[in-house]
């Protein structure tokens, strides 16, 4: 509908332009801070601190990034940028994969098996939806201390992997699988494990991708729990390190390094979204059956 | 290939009995069709044989072995589902091979069997396609193929043709019949379509509300229906059935017409069944039923007349020759062929 005539079509074209303008505005509002972070990471700290904010890339990009990777950051926190990125990746992956494993297993049990208290289990899981980690943080912390999991990867990952949301999503998806498919598999001789591996898992892949993206970002951006459960800098995530780099006095903060670290903190989630976008959207929109 | 024995099978859902004791002895290689109206328990019965539904009471034997507590995979059966239930992410080849792969059959043999089934079902060009890229008829054939490659003791089919259009249904019906003749597989086939039932079956189970009303060959079911339900369900157009009164050995029809009927009780009321093709137009005399024609449908070779018995509101369907000139408003006298009448008890509905 790209005609340029009078009447309703013209009106539609102008309202379309207005809509676009509005969306572009929205994108600018959302994207500008990110744009500024990227720009700032290419300027020296002095330039960043001196108003007005430069809006074009500066000349310090190479030296800033080189400095960040070759010890500038370890000088402050005692751990290298690589270590921080590694920690965060490990935790985000652990949380995403762990959540998928646990929520798929529980959804599988709830949907495909008949056992006593099945619906009770479902409701118990459902109710925990309403409890964010902050609510159960004190007892969880105690458990982690008792288990000696402070300052360990399991301590960082385990409390975060039970997910009512993902369980619910998988349950909804599993319930759309035609019952006959399960019966056909039973007649073909597939037991519960084979049915899961050969049929349910391949059919769930797009959903898995969508949930992976969401949970990877959730894990990547965790702040409160890693802050609590880690004492040594060695176990810091990039988000925690970022916080620690910022001191109260503006002048004491190496803003150029902070900006570089911010860019590096933003990048992996963006990459995950970009690379898994096709699957992600498919998983949210369609169910392939 | 095996002989299947159903003994007093019962099924209840939450205390509600839906199958009320069905017994049948199915010979090796026999093609048995379970037919009945929707909701009468056909699928439930079939699924009990398959092992997909538990058995509340009774026993099922397949090949001389009681299978009541066996999983479907241990019963040596294969099943074709109404909506085919193909695995959407697997190619046609993988769909057919899946059961064999699970049973750890050597690869070359799997390939051989799949190839043979694909040839028989004309599926070779589609072996690498996903079900999504197939037409309804092709999907149906894949479902058949998936069941056939297993070479099971018993083949179970639940309304396998009901999702196809009329033309394809006829074609697949012939193919199923042909395949049965070739493989000689013991087959249990569920349908609500009496044409499928009559043409495919060696024997029929006519079900009604969870009861097997009659178990017999198609021609027996047609000629000597065991109950009023069977009489009304099998045959198209349906049998004319109405109540008559017996008086000293003669029948008083609605409208007061008298008719001599052999085998009628001395007195009381019974139900009389007359197939449309068992009524003959005669000259007016005492041994006939006068009817006023309401309409005539010409189908070419045949015509069907619809009329009411004079003096009543009982509608009769009768078959007329295609050349008949009878028309709406005519009064005809029709007489039943002797020996082609059906009498049913009013109380039990059973054949007298
Ligand atoms: N899982 C179930 N729970 C309760 N009732 C059922 C269930 N499955 C079938 N029924 C009942 O059993 C009867 C027979 O069903 P079914 O065998 O599917 O009929 P058909 O295949 O002849 O149409 C129906 O009245 C149906 O409502
Ligand atoms: Mg059914």
C-alpha cells in the first residue's frame, strides 16, 4: 500500500509517518544511553568528566580497550577482565541451562505422568512464581552457608535455577502436544525417556531457545545474589565489578574503564539475542506441530 | 499374525461403565470391523486391545497370551490413529522406521522393510519429506506404513479414513482391503461409516452404548439383524420400523390395515421392520399396505419413494425401479416379500 493518492490512503500514509516518527523517538530514548556508553568508552576520563558530553567517537578507543584487557581492571579489583567475563558467562550459562533442565523435567512430570499429589506439586510450583529471590534470600543464604557453597560457582548458580515461569511455559507447550503423539510413541515402543529424547525435545527446541535467551540475560544481569554469596574478588561477576569500580567521588572513578566494562557487559547478551533471534521469535510466536 | 480373544471386557471411567462386557473370538487373519454411532465405545474397546486404556474387568488374549497388564509395545500390535499422529519433526522414512529402531532391529533390515512398505503404499517419492509437506491421503498412507513395517500380530485402526474426502476414502478403502488380502494380518478396524464396515469386514461388531449388539458377517447383519438398533443402523436408506398389533395371528398395521405375517405372536404389540427394497408394489388386495406417496427421488438405476401409510402418519421408504412413473400424490399398494420381514420385541428390542 504505497500509493500516494488523496483521501483515506493519504491519511493513512500520514498517520503511518507519524507512527514511524513516534517509534523512532522511542528508539532514540532507549538507545541513546547505550550509544553514549559506547561513545564514552572511546574517550579519556578527563573528556568524559568535562561537559558537554561529546557525541562522536573519540581517539582513545584503542588505548582504553587495550588498557582494560591488559591489566587496567585487575589493578583495581585484583581480577582480570577475562576472569570477570568468564565468571559471568559461566553463571549465566549455568542458570540458563539449569533452569531449562529443571523446568522441563518438572513440566514433563506434571503433564505426562499421573502420580499422587500431581496437582499439589503444580500449585506449589505455581505459587513460587510470586516469590522473587529477594523474599527467600535470607533462608537461602543460610542454606548456602551450611552447605559451604559461599564463594563457589554452585553457590552462585543453584539458588537461581528453579524457575516457576519456565516450568509454566513448558507445561503450556507440552499440553499442546497431541495426546495421540504420545500414544503412537507408546505403541512404537518408546518409554518415557525415549519419548522425551526423540519426540518432545526436538519439538521443544524453539521454546528452549526462547527460554535460553531470556534466562541467559536474567543470569547475566544478576546483582543482589552474587553480591551476597561472594566475598572474594575472584568470584565477581562483571556487574558486581562494575559497581565496585565506581567510587563516591567522581574524580576517583576511572570513567573510561567503567565505560569499556559496561560495553563488554552489554555485548554478550546482545550477541545471544542476535544469534538466537530467529529461534527466539519462532519459539515465542509459533508452535511447530 | 495371531488370534485375538476378548472375554467379558468391561471398562469404567470414574465408576461410569462405558463398555458392558464384550466378548469375541477373532480368528488369525480375520478382518473385524467395530461399527456403531459416535460415543458408543468403539475407540475405547480398540484402545483396550492396544493397551492404551486399562481394563476394568475381563481378559484380552493376543496369540494365546493374556496381555491385560502388558504395555502396548509388549503386545505386538500396531495402531493407526484417526489423525495419523505422525511425528512432525521426522521424515516419512524416520516415522516408519522409528518403532523398528527402538526394537533394535539391524539397519539393513529396517531399510528393507521401509522400502517394501513404501513401494506397497506408493510413498517412495516422499520418503525424505516431513509430514507437514504431505497431503491428507499421503499422511494417511504413512500412518499405515508405520503400522505395517512392524509386521505386528494385530493391526488396529481407529477411524483411519474419517479425515479424508469422499473420493480418497473410497480409494483408500480399496487399498486397505487389498493390503489385508496380501498380508493376511489380523485386523481390528473402527468406523462409524456403515459402507466401510460392510465392504471391509469379514465380521462386524455392531456396538451400541457399550454393548455388542451383534457380532456376525456383514450379510448376516444385514439379512438378520439381531436387534432393532442393528436393523436401523445398518442399511441405507434405513429400514422402515414401526409398531404393529397382533390379533389372533394377523397383524394390525397403523391405519387399521390387516396383514398376514408368519411367526407373529398370538397377541400384543411388536415392532415390524421392512427394508425399502423388500417392499413390492402390487395390485390392491387384502395382503398389501396402501400408501400415499409424498415424494419420489430418482437416482438413475433406482428410485426411492417416500409415502405415509393411509390412515396413519407412519412414513415408509420403498425402493422403486428406475423406470417407475409413480409420483407424488399417487396411492400405491405395497406388499412385503415373504420371509424378508423383521420382528423385534418392544420390550427388549431383540429379534423375534
Ligand atoms: N478418558 C475418558 N474419561 C471419561 N469418559 C470417557 C473417556 N474416554 C471415553 N469416554 C466415554 O466413553 C464413551 C465411549 O467413548 P469412545 O470409545 O471414544 O466412543 P466412540 O469411539 O465410539 O465414538 C463415551 O461416552 C465417552 O464419553
Ligand atoms: Mg472414536
